[in-house]
């Protein structure tokens, strides 16, 4: 059966794919919008750099909280974050928020995480932001059923520079980013020591430069933004079947919107990608144009958006496709919100997105863009008591040319490359969550979701690493002044696949502690995979065993 699955191997990493058009909406002033937020000392320190989102996107409407005189902004650990850490700086009512941030962490298995950023207000009209980070690991990972461990190495370095100058009604923005990703595949026939042509040192380089204009203030009759830039993704020292080569993209996006009155708005967003490849890659160049006209209405109780996604592509799955863009959120009894969302659209499967899906890829052909004609979500979100909230939701999604990760398996043990396959997929999902926060003493969330996947007959092998259900618990508690402990647990059951051993469930327990040594300076420690479970991750490679990270962070 598995031989019937058409596999396209592709390369990947941890740089999230971009291409979402930013769109603003006029918001009327109301009591619900004037929320006082005080400083929150929480600072989630160490995150998992190697977790990838393979679940349906579950957009949620904002819910008005009960009147409360302390911060209740959500700040729990996010398990599907592509960055190693995602520190959320506190908000302030008075004074200025810190402009700088530095962090350094180190752990066993060669795990490191370094980051520094600073937002410099050069003048009242000029602003410069700089960022640099490096994260990764270098250590032996065990493989179930394998005779030896895998000497895994993965390091990614990112730098970015962003400049903004404000004219009277328009802002000029320009900047760029660069990332270097060095890593190695698990051993296979093409990377064995006896193969003189093979190498175990892969190197990807990702770069981008952009320039744009955006309106600001309220003097112009319309608000707008437009940005264009050049993106590149270069592959060096790849596996034999992939070869070296590069992908170039001219990426342009923007929007224009006008207010009919304080509650109503009409607008249109667009995004265009001109994708070009080296001749050595034997891939077709093509252009994808995405247009999103909409009408929006928002007041104290109702948020309504009626629009459509219209996408046109010149090659590699050429044609015109459309999908709805309808969102209805209705708030009643002050803190209950019913929501119904019907969305969809086309998603570009460029190297950046594939790099996000799996950091270990190989490619025998060109991937088609993924098209979602319908993604419907229905639910209820509420905060009936101060600090307490719950959410019930369900949905159904249809995607053509959806992406599936298929690991290379030998006697049940992973080896070589993780491949991507494409096929039409349908998934129904339902879930619930509960959360509670009390001052700075306790904060926890419990959530669970169930997924029912549907693929063409005899193609169930594609679902090997897709979740059937998941359970999450995350908590943070105050022990004494300046000392907090954290705990989060994630369990994910996999699907039964005919003719293939069922993949082990994801079973990850993490605990940590944070201590504010000085004002705005924290020290922290985190114990990851405390149960020392060995399972395949969503991107088809083995999870690290037990590992810890410790370090410090400072805001200034």
C-alpha cells in the first residue's frame, strides 16, 4: 500500500513561511476597548525550537474579559512555536517599555539558545530595530530499533535589520534579514562513509530585503500599505538526489481600506509572488497572485467580515481559484462570544514553507500549491468569571494538495530523509479548553482536541504522523516573591495505518523555574522531555531524549 503513495521529498527548516496580507479594520471606541493593563512580570524563557504546527489553524475571536484590576493577558507556553523561545514582554500603562532584550541559555546535547534585540528611537520620526539569534543542538539521539545513535547537528543563525521613517502621513519602511542553517541528515545509503560523493554537512542560506510605504494617522481619506522585496533560498551540499540550487522570489503585498463610518469599512488586500528557480533544479517558474476584497462591520457586540479570496496562478497548477472569507463574531451577556468563520485560499509551497514543515528534506519533483476551498469553524468562547475562561469549537477543512510528512523507516526505525507527499485531504476537528488565572499566583490552561482525517482509499499511509487527538496542560505558579515554577504536558495520539506499525504517541512533560534576580533580569532552568520518551516528531525525525536548558535573560 505504501508504494502507492506518491512521495515528493523536499527540504525544510524552522523559518516560518510568510505571505499573509496585513489588513487593518476600524475599531469604534467603547468601554470594551479601553482595557487597563498593568505590568506583568511573566517572561516565558525556553521554548522548543523543533516543534512544528501540523494541525488545522483554529482562529479565535477576542472575548471581553470581566472587569479586573490586574493583568490577565494570556502568556502560557505555546507548543507549536517555530522559534526556540518566544518571550512576551510586559505591557505598561506608565513609563516606557524596555527597548532591548538579551537571552543566553545552554543545556546538554549541545543545546544552545542566544538572542539579542534592540529597538532604537533615533529621533521622533526615525526608528531602527536590530535582532540576532542562534539556536540548535549537537548531540547523539537514540533511534528505536537502530543499532547505533545518530550524531545530530542542527544550528540556525538569524539576523535582521528594520528601519522606519515617518513623514507627515506616510511611513517609509525598509530592511532585510539573513539566516544560515547548518545540519546533517540521519545516515542512509547516500550519506554512508563509503560514498565519496555524499556529505553529511548540509547548508541552507535564506535572505530577504524589502522596501515599503504605509499610511499613518487619520488625515488621509484611505489607509494603505504596499511593500515589495526580493527573497532567496540557497541550498548547498545537499543530498545527491537534490543537488545544490536556489529559489528566488519577488514578493509584493499590500492593502487599501476606507471607512464608510466609524463602524464600517471596505478594503482590498493583495499578495503576488514571482517564483524563479535555477535551471539545474528542473522546476518551472510561476506567478501566484492573491486578491482579497472585503467588507467589515464592527461594534460593541458584532464583528462581521464578508469577503473572498481570489487566487490566480500562471503555471505549476495554473488557473483561477476562490474561497470564502466570512467571519462572524457575536458577543452577548458581556463576555460570551459565538463565532462562525468560513475561510480558505491558496498557500504557496515555496522553499520557506517546506523548510518550516521539515528541516530534513529531499526533492524529486516540484510541489504544487496547496488550495483550501473551505475551512469552516464554529464555536463559543467565554469568560464568565474574572480570570476564568473556556472555549468550545469544531470545524471542517478541505485541502487539495495538502502536505503530509512521511519518514524513512527501516525495521520501524527512522533513517535517511523525511519526505513530503501531497494529496487531497479532509479533516473534521473539535475541541475544548479551560483556563484560569489569579493575580500572579496561579495560571493554567487545559485543552483537548480530536481530529478525524479522510484521504483517498488506500492512502491512509499519509496519516502516519498526523494527530488523532491531543491533550495539553500548562501551568505557572508563584512559590515566593520573584520565584515561579512552570509545568506543561503534551500528549498526542497517532492514527492507525494499515500495513505499518503505528507511530509512537507524542508524550512530553516539561517543568521549569524562573527567578527574577534583579529588576528586569531573570535566571531560569527548564527540564524538557522529563519522561525521556523516544518518538518521531511531526517532521519525521526522532525527538531529543531528556535534556535541560538553563540561562538568563535581561530587558533593558
